[in-house]
C-alpha cells in the first residue's frame, strides 16, 4: 500500500515537473493573439460588408488544405525561412529536400513561439486561419495563391517519386 502511494506521488511529481517547463503563459498569449486576430478580422469584414460564402465547395477545401500543408512546411521546416524562426529556435539538424529540424529555445513567450514555428502541425492552424480569412475576403486571389502552393506540393511529390524511381533502378 505504501509502495503504491509512493509510486503515485512520483508520477504526480513527474507531471508537475513537465508542466513547470512548459511555457503555459506564452501558449495563453499565442491563443489570445489567434483569437483576437479572428475577432478583428470578423469585425473589419462585417463593417466593410464582406459576405461570407454560403458554402465552401469541396475543391476549395482541398485547395486550401494543400496550400495550408505546403505553407506550414515552408514556414516551419524550410532552410530559406530560417530567418523567421531564428529568434525563437536553434538548428538541431538538416533534413532531406532542403528542410531543417529546429528546436525551440529560451523560455516564456520566446519558447512558446519557438514551439509554434518549429512544428508544421502547429503552424498549419495559423496558416489555415489566414487562408480562410483571405478566402472570405478575396476568394479569387486566395484560390490563385493556393493553386501556386498546391503546384509546389505536387512538384515536391513528383521530385520524391523521381528520386525513388532512380534509387529503385540503381539497385
């Protein structure tokens, strides 16, 4: 019985240690910034008479999704966009196809932003938010940007397929 109680106390201590290293205040600030941005967009769009679409066709959802994927990878993993992440991350390693693996640095808000900008899954929420707002405001221009990002995504897949084909034929 005493051993079980000690084991549970150790687990609680481990969880508390994990929570103390997480930049919860920074995460709160980022969540508030995202929510505020959405609210400001909504207010400005409403005051300017922007009409939200009645529905979003499946093709546009696929286009927005593909563009969100590519833009989030570009922002969080591309070598060329390292300057955006540099104040919040440090380089951990290089990865294939011109990508890099960065890890967050610092503490507080700096660490929270580092977590955000080094994670393509985390970044994709912000990218999707920006693209959806853009789509509501100027759907044609947004479709064009998304088509460009979609073309880059397709080109990436073709590059990987070509490389894989070459490797297979060399074996």
